[in-house]
């Protein structure tokens, strides 16, 4: 079953269970996927693109929760965290910091980077290799640590 079909099925289940948070989160995903599909005139989006869309929405939810926390709005933080909990299971499991650090060291050695000015050389191959498996900000932070 494709990610798009799974989302549609889960929306139906959320409607039957009257789960408002899950329904809102899944509808946001479905809406974003449908917008992507209409860009090129098709109705089907590949699973890879769907997972990128979900990852983007997860990141938005995390950022929003952080901002709401800083602004002392616990009611809005709860909404974002609840929806986040329903979106994360669709994503592949994320790698731990130590696993990412090991790969960062390998790539730094491979490209011959030695200073923070070489960060760009490292980020391209790392993002290609770790896409969807690790957060970009974590990768960036570890590259900075290793090169400084």
C-alpha cells in the first residue's frame, strides 16, 4: 500500500474514531500531497515525495511547538505535539547522534575537509546519504563540531 493510500485509509479510521488531532494532522498531509500532485497534473505522488512532504510537516510542527513554548502558549504546544505524534510513525526511523557522527567523520575524511570553510563539500554528500534518516540541523551541527 502506498503512503498516499495509507493516509486516506487512516483518515477514514480517524473519522470513525472521532480523533480530532489525528484527523487534522492527516488532512494536512493529504492536502500537501494533493497540492504536490496537481503541480504536474497527475493524481499520484511517489512514496519518496510523500515522505519528504510528511518530513517537512513534522519539522514545521516541531518548530511551531518550540515557538509556542517560548511564547508561553501551552495550549498551542499541546495541539502541535499531539499532531506530531500522529505524523512521525509514517517516517522512517531516525538515526542516533553517534551513528550520524560516525558517518560525518567518514565523509569528512573521504572529501578531505579540514576547516569550517569546507563545510559545503561535506554537506552535499551527507544530505544525499542521510536524507530522511537524520535531521539536517543535527548533521550541520555535527559537521561544524568536527571541522572546528
